[in-house]
C-alpha cells in the first residue's frame, strides 16, 4: 500500500527522500521506492509509444478544429527510439485520423506497414526535414489560408504579436520552381524536393511554400501545433493591420524573448484545444 500511495502522489517526495511521506527509519525500503519513482518520471505512461501516437491523433484533430488543416495537410512525430523513422497518418483527412491509421515511415519515404497502406505523397517534407534537423521532433504541413498571401507577394510574414515571436525575423519562402521547373504540380513528392525545402527552411521554425502553404516545426508535437496555429493567427492579424496602417513588428530580441515565454505555457492552450477538438470530433 505504501508503494501505491507514493506512485499516485509522486510529488510528495523528493529524490533525496526529504518529503513528507517516507519515514527515514525505512530508508532501505525507501531506496527501492525512489528508484521506481524515477522510472515513473521517465516513462509516465505504461506504454510510451501508445501515448505518443495518441498525442499525434489528438494533434490531427486539433489542427483540423482550429482551421489549420482541412481535408489536406499532415503532422508527424519522430520515432522516439528507432533511428530515421517517424509516425504519420495514412493518406486521409486529418480530422478523421485515429490511432489505427498511424503508420511508420523511414527517411527514404518508405512506409513500413504490414497492410501495405499508403501515406501522403508529400511525406518527403517530413522525412527530409527530420533528416536535416535533428533538433526537431514534430512537423506540420498545412495550406492554412491566411498564410498563402505572404508566400506569393513581397509582403513578408513577420511576428506581429507576442504569441508568434517564434517566427523570428525570417520566414523563408520556398520556391519550388528552382528545383522542379515551371510545370510542377507544386507538391513535395520526392526526396529531391523534400531536401530543397529543408534547405530553404534552414534553422527557421516556419517556411512558406509559394502558391501552396507552409511547414512548421517544433521540438515536440505540442510546440509544432502551437506554432502552426499561431502562424495562421499572425498571418490573419498582419493582413488586418496592413489595411489600416504601417505595422510595428516585434524586434528580433522581442521575438526571441516572447518565443521563450510561450514555450513555458504550451500545456495551457493544448488542454483547451484538445477539449474543444475531442468534444466535436472525438
Ligand atoms: Mn500540401
């Protein structure tokens, strides 16, 4: 019973055992319990992979519910233990994705699925950005509508408010014609195009794709989703502001400071977006 109590209330003890629950006279027993407690911290769910896939499913529904993706667009997450692999849904509308629809893909764009199901033709966006950016664990590709104008005009997407400081001073624009010529369908449907997009993204958090959409990256699913949503929000605000006057954008230092601030609070909007999405599309 003592063991169960500690597992359900892990915050009542510290690693040094100086918390209120464990009596010092049971120090031999306590060591074992604290070791287990540390394992619980590292693996908070009974099956880490199932939890990650569930989070990816929720992310699909959130992105749909928040208007970032519609029938098109996708989100991926890097496999936590298998090198050069990531998870992404089979080729389907993101709002309808469930855990059974998540497939494993490698960095060559090959799907490893016993049922031979297909994923998106644009999976090379994910494979090549994961390859180029070891710091990144989740990628969103969308056609979110307010962002499109900034990929086709001389007006650059820049951080207009404190929630979108992650945009930084540069949101690079990918020009597919430089790699695919002037007759392509604009889709990133090969390793070669994926590599050139990853090259344009560089170390940025967002890249716009001329006449197509955008790609947003994060160190976690929550961060990538947050950034995808606020990229669309920022674009909408910037379009509105352009109508009424000259815009005072965040400075580079403000952008950096606010991005760090937002990263401390990713759980709060996630909880709200999740509740909204699951109540409507659960
Ligand atoms: Mn696309």
